């Protein structure tokens, strides 16, 4: 029989990647890293809330008595003449529509030729656009939800 003797001189042997124990440790570390990354992605994705529809309020006022108005709605557009300030059927200032997220919104108001006309667009109560025109010119307001 051959006797196995421990190595006395020189540095200890360096572990080899061919050693099954080293391969097992590397595999376990990779699995742990993958589980942590995947868990973080799943947690983040579950916290993202879908965007809600946004109320958009169009208002038109000014010193002109009336204006010709064209505005976008969630289903198309409206064109009409109105006395200023523009009010809803119940007397509320402006007209409000609920738009899906990312919608383009616009209103154009042309005064009756005398005085000024000002349009405003507000999304969820925050004004995003306003414009004033005079002498029958058009005020043009636009933005997105």
C-alpha cells in the first residue's frame, strides 16, 4: 500500500472550480441572488397602481360677450357658441369631462370681435394651459392628462 503524506513545504493547494463542493457553493450563491432579484421585481410590480381617469375642466371667460368654442371630449369634439363666462347646465363655471390617462385635450375660443377671450384647461384641478386673445382672434389651450 502507498502511504499518503501531507504536504510539508509550499503554499496550500488552491481549490479548483472542478471541485464539486466549489461548484455547489457557486450554484447556491447564484440561486440566492436570482431569488432576491426576482422577489424585488415582483414586489415592485405589485405596488404599481394603474393610472386613473382624469377630470378635465375647460373654462372660458373674458370681456367679450360670447365666443365660438371648439373642444375635445373623451368621445370626439364639440363645437358651439356660448355666452361668457362658459358655464355648465347647473351654472357651474366651465365644462368638465373625464378622460383616460394620456389623452390629448384642447379648447379653442374665438371672441365675438369685441373685447378679450381667455381659455383655461385644468386636469384634476391643476391648470395646465391658458391663453388670451382679443379682437375676434382665437385663444388656444391644450395639454394632456
